[in-house]
């Protein structure tokens, strides 16, 4: 080994540790709201009326039951909006 140079494994390990430390230091500055989608439509609602109102934002009409909650759109998977699937 050449004097003054660290083995490549040590360099990789230290680089990884540095990246993790930076990530952990920056994460609190971002806060949870920076990671959330502020325009997202909730997947379930307590009432059928709330789900029907949300359906128009997703490009569909009606609502359907899901357990003891209600989901927008008359049929599951019918939404054409940009809200992510809950599956």
C-alpha cells in the first residue's frame, strides 16, 4: 500500500458515513411538510358526501365504501387524477 493513501474500502466507508451524516443533518430542516404533497387528495373519508365531493378533483363521480370509510369514485381505481394509489 502506498503511504498516505487509505485503502479504497476505508474511503468508501468514510464517504458513506459522511453522506449519512449530511442527510441526517438536513432532514430536520426540511420538515415533514416538505416531503408531503400539499395538493394530495385523501384516499378515504368518513362520509359518503365527503368522498363524492373529492371525486370531482380526481376526474370521477360518486363514491364507494371501503371498510367503514368511503373512497371517491363509483368504482375502485376509477380516478384519473394525480393522487397516488393507496396499494
